[in-house]
């Protein structure tokens, strides 16, 4: 028997009426809220519970001054205005935590360590999933989001992850969005255009 679905208000908040924000009000986001955000998103599933995503919450002026030069021109004002810009990264050696995270498979760590291509694919796929969970969790907590590409990965990694273990994936601005910063919503493809039932 399926569980009772969430009500329309919740579905609207997370998906149907949620929008990407390009501008934010100058209202700070407390660290306690960022911790609450992580404590929610961490429950999203990943394969073998591998949890490869890592997060840098850039909030300070000093942090922004390190981040903004790596952004494309069109993204700099967005990140400057946002109270928080999250660098969603992946841990290339996520498998070192597998004995704790997936104890039912005692050799999982070695299998990934011995197969770099499999480790890389697993980290990218699941780290991206976790970034999406961050977006959904932020909306559930009443925050607005603005996910971004448009940056120099090498510059971000050199500045924030100089030992090379973590690799930046994408960025997410967080805060209270300015409604006038929204653009007209783009169309979505119909079920029949993207899916089939077999």
C-alpha cells in the first residue's frame, strides 16, 4: 500500500512552484540552519551508502573573495549577493569511509581503490544526487536556491581543495530570494516525450 502523499503545499514548495533565484535579500543564514540542512539532506540514498559529496558553505567576505574570481562574469553578482554559496564537491577517495558506511561489504573499500574508473563514476553520480538532495532540502526548510555551473573547476579546486582529494562539481546559492530576480519559467517536456512504460 503506498504511503499517503505529501499535500499540495509541500509539493508546490519543493517542485511545482519552486523557482531558481538569481538575486537574494541581504539576510544572513545562520550556521545552525546550514547544519539543519545537512542533517536533512544526508538521509538521501546513495549507492552502497557511499556518500561522496562534500560541501563548502561560503559565507564570509574572505571566502567570497576567494570564490568569485573563479566564476563566469554572469555569475559573480549572484554569488556576491547570496548569503551562502555552497561548493558541492566530491571526495575522490570516498571509499576510505566504506568500512563505516557499508559494513555489510567488508571488501568494498578495496574494490573501489583497485578500480579508479568505477570509483570516479560512483563519486560523480552519487555526489550529484546529493547536491540535488541539498536543493530539495533547502526548499523544504524555506530557503531559496540558485544552482550554478559557469565557473572554472580548476581554479575552485586549487583555491579550496589544494591537496587534490576533493573535486568541485557545481555551486548552489542559498538565501531568501528576491522575487523580481526570477526569470519566466521555461517549459518542461511532457511524459510522452521523455518516458515510456514497458
